[in-house]
C-alpha cells in the first residue's frame, strides 16, 4: 500500500503518528536525551527524511543492516506503508532507549489503562452462563474478534458494528476439530484480556493453545510476553468470582504446558507471511488452525496488496500454512472476499467503512 495524502496510510503519518509521540512524551520521566530523540522523530513527519540515526540499534541489528530501508535522504513517503510503519515504530522504540525486557516499555501506561477500562466488561462476560460448549466457543470467537476494537493507536468514529465477511461457522468447525490452536496476538490491554478469555474456553475444551506475541513493544499497544504474564497475574489478584478463576486456570495451564507463549523476531519485521523464516513456518505448521488477530496480521496474509474487494480469499492468501482464520476490525483499506457489489453498497450506506472501525470480518484462508 502506498503512502498518499488521500488514504489511510497518509493520514497515519499526518495525524496518528504525531499523536503517538505526543502521548509517549506526556507520560513523563524521560531523560533530556530521549525527549530530544522523540522531537527529532516528530519533526521528520509526515514526509521528511527518515532519521537514520534512530535505526542504529542493538535490537535486531542484522536484519536492519541487510534490509536497506533507511539510506541517507530516504523520505517516509518513499517507502511502502508497511515498511514505513515498521521503521517508524522501531525508531520510536530506539528513541526511548528500549533495550530489552528490563527497559521501560514506552507504551506500558497506555496498556495498563486499557486493561483497567476493559476489566468490568470482562468480569461480566466471565459470569455469563452457556447452554452448551459450542455456544460458549462461538461467543468466545466473537469476543476475541470485537476485542480488536481496543487498539490504543486507533479511535473509532461510531458505535455501530457490522460483520461484512462472516465465516464463523467454518471457523468454528475448524476449532471443533483442532487439537492445537495457535493465536497470533495483536494488542495488549482489554483486547488481550478478551483473547485470554477465549483461550480459556479453548483450553477447557481440551485444546492446546499457543499464543504468539511480539518479542518487544511494537505498533504502540502490541502484546509482549511481559504483557501476557502481567494480565494473567492481574486477573488472579484483582478479579473476583469466575474471572479470577479464569486467571487461575490460565496460570496453571502455563505451568502445565497446555498454554504456551511463543515469539520470533519475524513479528517485529516488515515482512508478510510469505517471507516467514522456515523455522517459524515449520513451528506454526504444527497447529491445526491459526487465529490471526487484527489489521496488521491481515495485511501480512495478503501482502498488503490493494486487491479488488471481491477477489476470492483463496486466491489471495499464502500457501503452505494450516487454515488461517482472520479476526479483524477494519482499520485500513486492504480487503478481499467481499461479495460482488457489496463494497459499492457499503460506500453508499457507510462512507469510510474501510477505516472507521465499524466493520469487521471473520475470514478463513
């Protein structure tokens, strides 16, 4: 996807990214050097030269040295959107001095606030009673899907929700038959709480669940191992009744190996599933079904290409993977699998439906 003034990519660099930097600065406690680096990054937006000194980091150095994305004089809008987004977030992380798990996560406060905001709803969900395990599993799938609304770098415009690609029945059939389910996580905060509630449902149904998280903070609110463990611990300590029991079960599942946390540098690189390293591809190939959360992971599936919206999903997805189930609230302009004529109808009824956060998909590749 190219970066233009009139598309979502352009608006991201014009509006969203400066807001991200201002939010990090507003958290306070940064050294004068960090403030200076963040201001340098801010001044480069939206179409100035990429500050290459912010890419010179000990985080994944071999990849960045070989990628060739940040040569002198390169401007943000000269890069494809996915690459530019990744470079920006990498630069923001480097500007704050992040060097590993012992470092301050520049997005930690916002993630914790998201968890707090979602805790009452999670409490209510955990107290619901279901007539059957299949009903509960269907509800858990929807919970994980709509949890994707809680992206800390994104603001919805309205309150309506519409599932414009609905392959829930097919997805649930795959889950019913699966022994091992991989979930490619997206955001921390309340979305991660939703994903953990869904994981608990799968675990109680006898599935093994593997959560693939980011190896370090990425794309503002993306979940890391520290976020997953912190969220489970908070559910055990702070929740009451059924929700506390969820936290206790998840802790036991982690200790017993039924729930695993996994990561790879791939998840913080501007690469699509077709560029996945062989070792990670082999590992994910052990799963019976893979749930991919959110907009970015969807873009990885179809290589961030602007296909016609009625392109069949089967012709756009990558080969050589287990069945992939995309759970995505739409926040960018890439999409396949719509019925012919549906996009025109949505344009007329809901202008901005591609990026408003008011439409979503459950789609199998």
